C-alpha cells in the first residue's frame, strides 16, 4: 500500500435536496467497499466518506461545492466509483424535470466495472459478457431487476464484488424498479 | 428552528414494542394520529411512502439511530415522532446494528429546508456520545425533552 496514492476531484451538488440522507447513505455504503481513506469536504467542513453520521452534519445544500479525496492503496478505484456516483446526482431519481435514460442501469454497471483492474464478467441465461462493454450488455437484455451472476477475477476483485453486490441489491439504483418491487410485495 | 419545537410528550414513545421496522413505523404513526399530528386516513399512505423510502436505502444511519422520513403531498404539516426501543428494531442499518432510537419525520412537499435542518440536528445528536449516554438514562418523556433541549442549546449546529 502506498500512501502517496491520492485521487481528488471537485464537483457541484446538483440534487434538489442537497447531499441528503439517501445520497449520503449510498455514498457511505459504496465507500466502505474500499480500504482507502475517503474524505468529503463541503464548503470548508470535512467528514469521512464512510460515516453517514459525519457526512450528515455537513451542510451539503444544492449548489454547494464538494471535494472528494481518496487516499490509499485502492484510491484510484474508490475515487472512480464514488466520483461517478456523485457526478450522477448519487443516482437519486426524484427530480421531476429530468428525463431518465432507459438504459441507465447498464451505463452504471459498465462504468463501475471499468473502475477496476479485475475483469468483471456478467452472465445471464448462460450467456457471459464483459461488464465494461455497454454494447454487449445491451445484447444481454438486462433489466434493472434481472438476476445476474458475476465472475470477477483480479487484484481488486474483493472491492469489485462488493460494488457489484450493491448494484444488484438495489436494482442498479433504478428507483422506479425499487418502488414497484415494494408494491408488488405488499 | 429547533428539533425540540417539534417534539412533546404526545409524540415520544419510550417503549416501542415492535421489533420489526414496518410495525415500529406503524406504531409511531398511530401515535401521531392520537397526538393530532396526522389525519387517521393518511396512515396507510404515509406508511407506504416511508417503506418505499427505506427500500431505496436504509435510513439506519448508525449508532443505533434511524431517521425514517418521507414526503407526502397530501399532508399539511411536518410531524416529528420519536421512539425508543429497549430491545432494538431491525432496520437494515449500514453498520448492521439494531436501532434503538427512531426519529420519524413526515411532511408535505415544499418544506425541504425544514426537513434538511431537522435531519442535520438529529444526526448531530446521534453522533454525540454524551447524548447517547444520557439518553440511555432517561426514564420518561419529560427527561428526553429536557435532554434534547439541553443538547441542542450547546450543540455545534445550534
């Protein structure tokens, strides 16, 4: 592990409600997959990106600037996953003025897979493709709630597995799919 | 704006019996109806909104605290309810621990600022070791109110 591994980026919080409970919870859950330190700074106050409680006391209002810094052995991968989440409004989908891309779940999968050195393969109905390959994912006809198998091999497989598990668990954070799953179960 | 302004003896339940999330939420909403903070015919809609919100990610924020919340268009006012469970409620919290303190917040659309401020105050309290230490020693709703009032008075976000 090299302490000199540091990745940092700045972004603007675009969520209507700001950096609120749902973005924070998601961010922390994914941040915990990594060994690196994750620091979130908003308007001069900083918090551990792995602590929901610490981040909730930041004043992350809509329009505020956020600096995300990852330090440690898997900082590159952590920064790649977390900055993608943050730049995409933490996958919160309740802004009524936006049009959501119907294949956003596949973009999320492809992008997050590409953050890792490991090869991430995804299988559905006995067909297997590289999860970084957006076009190949489209061919597989994956729905947000499809059941999928992952095969992950490489140096950062442990972290990649946790991220993929989260994507599956939350149906790729496609919130309409999440909500309809509640209704169906009642 | 203080959290304490939104809590009184009628909106604090010292002994939540439910050990499952949904039952605990329903019991708090029933209390809200008794306290005249929620119309009775809104219980089911509100509960459904809270459960939908949990499905997007647990509001168990750690340290035994959960902040279930939802916005429901048909509501007129924001209501805050507090429940304490000795046994703990399973809430799927990020740290895997059962939840002993539930701050439930429901309100209409358009009160986002109030909402966000309440959440910040609750999370500041939840982070505070002293608060949790003293909370465990409280025996009645008046003591809880006093404690929250004290802590908000000296807290970092006050």
